[in-house]
């Protein structure tokens, strides 16, 4: 697919309740709600990144309102789309408590949650001196927002000085059409604009602007912290930055169709065994835009189609290995997703027309022309290649019988164990329309089929079947029935319900060897 895509959210208002004290407008979900396009790059892998698609839509005009929306969900995984408008700052961002959130004052805290979209709407969303912190979370979308002047020293401070920071077991984040900016370097109190560390993976930064900072961003906090990676950067503007565009320690990054101008000290810094695939970028009026810098822990790069316009390269030394003046590849990187490349010659113009907040969410059509993606339904619809539930009852022994069970949440009067007791008259329900339930064994068990059965009168929306040991997605689909999954040896298998109309009642989650 050549067309690069972005996501646009429209709200179809059914019922609205205004809570002036917190800056919240509540919008009930409707099937007509739509988005433009979807995630790109590595955020499409590991099960994909859909954010709050299919969930309730909430309008927020303060940081406290954002936290309130997260805390009012039925569970920490209940999908939600939070439309943000206005200026979010320290004065309107307080800690809010609840079972489905873990927030803090002075920062937008997306901690221990999943299935959330933050999108700027209306006159725009500006996070002024207030960072966005993503920790122990997954399936997050941040779109069409400006985050500026976040400090780690001086006053006020927020998020360790990072505009957007991710750390501690973060998976599947898509940041799109964002403007991230500072007003100086570390000596002025600022840190990174887009940082990832401590096991953060499957992230895409697209159509965004990063400027006026000492540090663009890092992947990995030290030469021994190498658990991060699978990150895509495309169609971004990096302007007037000293370094780290990005600093990559270990892992893999795909970097294409970005415009780099006025990188003052260094640019893409691949270190400690990292591999960067660097395609069709435009580098201008900068120094040492690619290489391994400030360390003897070598990194690697594969280059093609880039333009180097007025670039200065320093001399090589034991801790300084610039790729230029004639950059050539010293590794190869395989990319698992489809993508289209604009010619490097048009990158400055297409990035100027599309990158950053409040650009109408325009994207490249893959041929250097800005376009607005066609809206598509937000309600999750199984891809035609997804397994279709088979109504046929599998043969063999139901491995769930007598196994253990647990889950993310449960409605009053229901039990996790009801999904493996062999009875269709008992059931488990999540505490809301979404949630997860697992069957588990004391030793590794081989599974190749699962049967999802609902109680009489219940319906079931979209779901994922996960390897509970690793988090890998084994199958996706919707509705009750039997589904074939790759033969997998595991100790735990999870049914993760990502959307439903009403509260589903799962009578049985049966598992079979074949």
C-alpha cells in the first residue's frame, strides 16, 4: 500500500453531559463515528495500534478532565477516545483516583492502561509546560497535539523534562501530527522531546515536528539498556536540534522521508548494536547527521535514497564514527510491513505541508502530494484475513476443563472459573463492555483451537486471542464460535474483548490441542 495514512476522529454526538468543573463533555459512541486511515510503521505490528476505537468519546478542556475520563472507565482496558481542546497546563491538571487509572498532578499520566486515544480537536490542543508520560501501557494513540516547553529543572517541572516519554513495558504507541518543541537545551532545563526506554517497543512517530531543543529523543537510556526497539519515524520535521534524532541504543529503527535541518552537533546516532534503516530522507545545513557518536559501542545503518545538502562531517576517532562524507550501508534491515516512499527531493515540501499539529491531518499520497485520508469506521471490523469463527464444535478433549483461570476484571456475581466449568448456564462478564479472561495450566500445554461460547441472549463484539505467556496475538475476530490458531505451547491463553455493545457474557472459553 503506497499511501501513507493518518488517523482523524470525528464525533457523532448522541447524548452530552457537561461537567464544567472538570472541563468534560461526555459523548456516547455511535456507529457513525469515523477515523481517517490508521497507524503506520511498526505500530501496525504486534497486533496493531487502534487506541480507543470503538469506545466512548469524551471531550476534555483540562488535564484534570483527561484524568477523570480515564478514571471513569469500567476498567483500565476499556477503549476511550478523549478529544482535547484548549490549553492544558499545571493549573488545570490534578491527580484523579479510580480503579481504571493511575494518574498524577503536573503531568498527563497514561500509566497501567490500554486502548486510549488522545486527539486534539477544534481550535487545537496545547500542553503547555506539561508532559505526556506513558508507562506500563499499550495500544495508545496521540494525535494532533502540541507539547511545548516541558522542563526537568527550573519551574514548573514535568515528566523529567520530556515532551512525550515512554518507559517500562510499553507496547504499541502511535504519535501522529504532533508538534513537540522546547526553548533551549539541557542547560536551560529541557530534556528530550520523544524518549523511549525500559522495554518500549512497536512505536511510530509520523507527520510530526520536533524543534528548538538540545535533544530530539532517545531509544534506550544506557549502553546496557537494550530492550527497546521496533520504532518507525516517517515524514517528520527535525529543526534546530543539537542531537538525538534519534539516539538509538540497541534495537531496530526505520527512518524514512524525514526532513532534517539545522542539526547542530549530531543527528541519527546508532549505538550499542542498534540497526537503523535510513531511506529517502533529506538532510540540510547540519553536522554529522548519521553515525555512531560519543561512544566506542558501535551501531549500524542501511542507507538508500537520501539527500545530503550542505552537511559537515567530523573526523573519525575512537568514540566518533560518522557515516559520511559518503555514507554507505554496513548492515541490512528487513522491514515487516508495507510502506511507500516519497522521493527525497520532495521531502522538504511534503513535510512542510503535512507535519505537525493543526495541519488538517494531511498526509502524503506516496507521490509527494498532500491529501486527506478517506474516513473509515472506528468500530473494529475483522480484517478479511482474520480467522472467521467456525460454528463447528472441535473434536477431542476440552483442555480448559479443570484448568485455572484469571482475568482483568469481572462483573458482580460472575467468576473467571465459569469459562472453564463445562456449563453454558454460568458465565464470566467483564466490568463493562471490554476486558480479558484467561485459562492457565501449571505446565506448558499445546493449543491449536479455541471455542468461544456466550450465554443465552448475549452478544460478543471484537476480540483477540493472546499467548498469555508472551502477549503475542494468536488470532483476532468477532462473535462467538470456533477459531483455529497457530499450534502454540503455552501455560496461559487469554481472550481479550476489545469491543462489544453492552456487557458480554462468556459461558465457555474452550481450548483444544487439534
